[in-house]
C-alpha cells in the first residue's frame, strides 16, 4: 500500500491536488478510461466529509487530480482519504493510506 500525504490551506478553493497512483512495487497503475472518486473522512466520523469526481491526466502513468471545491476543507485538521478507481471492466480498486492535512490560513 502506498502512503500519500497532501497539505492544503483551510478554505482554499479550485486548487489542484495532484496524485500519482502506483502499485505495491511502485509501478504506475494504468487508469486509462477509469472513473475516479476521492472520498474524505474526518478521524472518528462515521460518514464522509465529502466525495468528489477526479480527473485522469495521464492514464498509463497513473496521474490524476482533484480540484478542491468550496467547503471541502473548511476545517483545520487531519483527514483520511481514499481514491476509488472503477475500471472499464467494472473492477473496483481502492487506494487507501491517504492523509490530507488542512492548515490554517495566515495569520496563524
């Protein structure tokens, strides 16, 4: 399982969060034609804070992005996330181990 850490500033909007998805050996996961969904949850919560569609940038290289929407990261703290990949064959793969740290806006 790969570990991915991202940091965003509280209340940022329309900022690109890039991801490179790799398998256990570090090889890119080919996400050509796949549908990707970013799911984000606060630690201890039983529901998602939000989920949103992602964009594939370079399928063979596993390159994708999520564009932060208003209200996504309005709370400072650490969040757990995962990327759900649905391939054209309807096979589903989930990339977990993603941590997103939301830091306060300046001045701190």
